[in-house]
């Protein structure tokens, strides 16, 4: 795995080989019998709890009674099979799936597998974190917030749930003292745990719920309350960051090292935040805890659920990726009326690197927005070397002597500490460093997180240096360098060839005696101002790390008839709140804000924008909101050119830009203003029984393929001859006539029927898209159906297919 694959999660990679201390392990068991969300009656004495069009009232007598019945049956099954004391039940799942998490031996798991009434027994598996300016880039302050009453009403009374690493409730992004008072939210019934140290509630009106889930992590021996906090408090940073992106207060100054980098705001600044902590610093999390958190969030009444989390790999034991207990829980959450957003994953730019598979949720890819931070080092020989560094400049019109860390060691015996990476000021000679620029080397320690740019700046500052240069002399292919804010002049030279120019100049200018000791330092330089961003018209672009399609339907990586990711949103270099004790990125320990990248950052952009759509259209289903976001997205950048994606160039693995496809961006980059008024929607009407028909092994005919789901995209992974796909649209605007214009690359013919249609307000119409193989190329073909309305609406759905011979 490349270091780039999970910028925010490099620590996790080292801990993925965690060995359990006992033979017993955590298993997730699902049973026959419907959960609350899909129970339509049939059990004597218990009336139906499923509801076709509205959220289930989890406080109703019917729901409580049936829920108790399921739990009693689960406990009875365990009690009949095993002696008391030989197992530990961790969670009972009743609302979204019918089952439980239990700590048992592999032998006991085998007994459960063979027991009538047990549908599946899966060993618990790991999940990981998938880790300001973007409101302006997305046009929210002028185009979207005014329609909802301005920023002080944007997202009012919408509750967004975050299954993440918790929250730092004292951050100004979540404070209530400078905002209009928050009233109660009657529909939300979540609990607020107290901070174990202060004994004060972690909720404040903005934060309406705060709970933590660690039973599976504890049973597995991974949970350490001293480090991980047995409370919703964020010990990582990731959870506070994602919550602030979606729903942080408006206009919070981002101040670090005496500089203000702008003002941060969430996408929906008045939305409420409900915290469900199930991710932890060192080991990530366990699916049993995440499923319990999702189940609780839906039961509590959240409107939107943000998951900046995904499995370490596809579950090996489930035949279909969509039907493992995690994805089955997400399906039921959507059925219960909750809009679910998940980060697509950070394994890009490789094909099939997605970690978010399901048709019923919105999987978000990450884009680079229009802001780039650059800096430069000017050498005494006149050469200007580019680099990155969110840092002030050295004094105007002055040059300073360059001194390399290796040449200013106090004692040659300290080489065991790798002095060149400038992490330990005590091994360097302050008299030689003071007043000069300290030259350091970028070592493997920076890759694994045991060294940081922040620490280099602290070393340079404590030795009295005017600034520092960090030269990258060799690097793993595809390593991602993010600019780090520091308080003194500093720059990282990321291009190895430019680092060599710097080292050559330094060596030529530095005279040494016969032992190699420096006689005189004659190399000079000055560091530019890296604090101001440069705005680019070539944005957005698909970020290199963003996971790519095609989507897979099973563990053997067979292509699915379903497009993923769904949509593209900003996810590169995002400023947002941080927990001061957060350790997710060593450059931001002790800070109040962090500038980090990942599809983890893209997902909450969509969660917040979905809150704005939900606020304007409170009765829309999750599928309708997803459709509005997808069909109004754009495949053009700011300069009206087709979107580009970062990709590796040949074997050299230098980064280049290529034409992006739906496997990079799904339907395109989110356009919030257009999503509020999409014209038409594709309402999927997803139902668990329907899904069973789509994915059960007895359905090998064309009936029941994933492309038959009424999604706002069409994917036929194995097109033989001709295939016709039907879609239904519903008009959510005034009466309008739409002309349908299909377009496809030449090896596949595309036809639509009818070519035009008129829809009354609230009316629905079917149309068909027929694809025919013209020539077999062995690669995917891409196209679209564009529906142009007489009132100006534009509805676009991507079409993807690969042709095969008969």
C-alpha cells in the first residue's frame, strides 16, 4: 500500500496486524425475522412496525414491544446453545438488522452457523478513518444560504449524525455563546454523555447528542481508556474536523502561529451535530461498534449520517459486497429515512480501490479545489527552487547563511538519532545555527509519522534559526506532501531534482578540512512568503488519493452494474476544527485547526449540502436528495473544460493530469445551488425485500440486476448484444417539457425512448435507454443522457458500459 493511500491514517497501517490475546473473538450474527424498520407483521401478538413513507417512531408502543421481542429471542438462542459465562453479548441489533454482536470462540461461532434461524455469522472486521475556503468555492454564501434565510438559518433544525472519533465540544466552531440561541429539536431523542473528567455534559444546543461505542474494541483488547477516552471526547482530531466541515459555525477565524488563514464555516452552519464515537486513535474501529453507533443514530432520529470511515478491505465471507452486515445496516438506515454519506476511500488512483459499495448510500470522491499554497527558496547563486510551506518570508531583501544539520552536530556519536531530520534540538550546536537558515533532510521518519514538519520548525526556533529548509532527497513513488502551517520562515523542497540542486550548491559553497569538518559556511539563501494561496481556474480536479471505480459486487472483485463513486466534493487541503489533544496528524498536535486531505473531508461537504436540500424540501426521501445532488452536478471545471484527474505517469510514477471519467467523479462535482431546484428526481423507493430479489443467487436472469434499480446513473458492466434499461423520473417543479439527448463513445450505440416528454407537477414518467455493442474494445465506454427542460432545468445521468461478444 502506498503511503498516499491514507494520509490521515498512516498510524493505522502499522497497527493492522493487531493480535488478539484470547482465542475468543467478536462475531456479528444476523437472524431470520425482520428488524423493526422492515417488519410488516406476521408474528402473533406483534403489529407491523414498517412504515412506507415516513420515519419510524422509535418511542411508540408497537416499536418498543416488537424490539423487546427480538432481543428476548436473541438472548434465548444464546442461552439455549451456550453455558452462561462462556460468551459475552456486546450489542443487540433490532432496528436496522435483526442480530447481535457477541464475544465467543471460533467453535461456538461454528455451532451458531449450523443453528436453524441463523442467517449469517461474520467475524468482526476493522474499519479506518478515510481523512476555510470551500463554502465560497461552492457558491454557498451568495447562491444557497440566502434562499434559506442567510447563514444564520442555513441547516436550521436538521440533525447530522457523525460516526467518527468523537468531538472537541469547546471549539469555537461548535460554541453557542456568539450565535442565536438554539431551541430544542423535538424529533431528536439522543443521549448526552458527560465528560468523565469535568462531569459536564458534552452537549450545548449546537451539539445535541454525544455517545461512544467501544464494546467490541474492548472485547478485542484494543481499547485503552487512558488514550482512547471512554467518552465522546475526540482524542484524534478527525471527528472534530469532519463535524466542522459539515455543520461548524460560520465565520470562525482560523488563526495559527499569529497568522489568520481566513474564516472557517460549515456547509450548513445552523445544523445540529449528533456525535456517535466509534473510531479511536491507534486501531481505527470495529464494525460491531460502528453498526451499534449507526443503529443508535437512526433510533435517535438523525436526518443525515456522515461516515468518514470504511472497511480495511471488502468483507471476505459475504458473497455480495452490498449485503455484509455493515451495508445491510446502511440500507435499513436509508429505509428509515436517513440520508447516508460515506467517504469513497483513499486508495486512488488505482481502479477498484473503492471502499463504499452500496447503491442506497452516497459515496463521495475527493476533489482539489481552486486554492494552492506554494513557496520558493532563492539561493545565493540566483536559482529559485519551488517548494511548499505555509510560512512567513525571511526579512525582505536580505540573504542568510545556510547550515546543514549534519554539519552542526554537537557530537558525532549522536548519529543514531538521525540528526539531519532536525527533530532533536539538543544534538545541534546553537552557536552555529543562530541567525542562519537550518537545512534538514526529509527521512522515512516523516513517512511513518515519528517525525514532523512542526517539530522541525520548533527545533529551528529553539536554536535561534531565522528559518528552515527541509530537502526531500528520495521518496516513495506517489508520496503526498501537504503544506504545514509554521510560525517561522520554512519550506519543504518536494522535488528530488531541486533538492539535489540545493545540496550541490551547498557543497560547492562550503569549504571543509581533510576530516570533512566545515571551515566556513558560504551558501546563502532566502525563503519566500508561503502564506497567501494562489487561486487556479483549473479546479476542481480529482485528487490523486481519491478511490476509483469500477464498483465491485463481490470479494473476487467482479465488476458491479452500479456506478461508484456517486459524486465529487472538495477533499484536498481542507481547513477545519481540530482537537488540541488530537494525534491523527503529528503536525497539528496542540493546535485548534488543521489543514488535511482525504475523502474523509469530502463526505461531510456532501452531508452539509444535503442538510440544506433537506431544509428546503423536508419531505424528500434520501433517494430524492441523492438524485438532486447527482443530476445537477457538473463535469466541467471553472474554465468550462472537462474535469481532469490526477494520475501517475507511466513507470516513473510522477503525477500528471488525465481526462477524468465517471469512475473518478461519479456524476460530477457537486453544485449546491442547482441541487436545491433539480427539476426532476429519480426516487429509488428502495426496500430490503426488493434488494433481496436483486441480489439472491436464484436470480441469474436479466430481471433483478443492479442496473434495474432506479438510480440516477446507468452501468452495464457486461453488455452482450443489446440491453434496455428503464428509469422513472418525478417532476418536483412546475409543468415542464424535457428533450432527452443521449451521447456515448462510438463503440456502443445509445437510444432513448421517448425522445421528449412533458411532466405535470408531481407527475412521473418512465423512459428507456437502449445500449447496443458496435465493437468490442475490452475497455469501458462512457456517455450520458442529458434531459433539457423548457423552463431551464438540466438533468444529466452518466452512462457506463463495457461491450462483450455474444
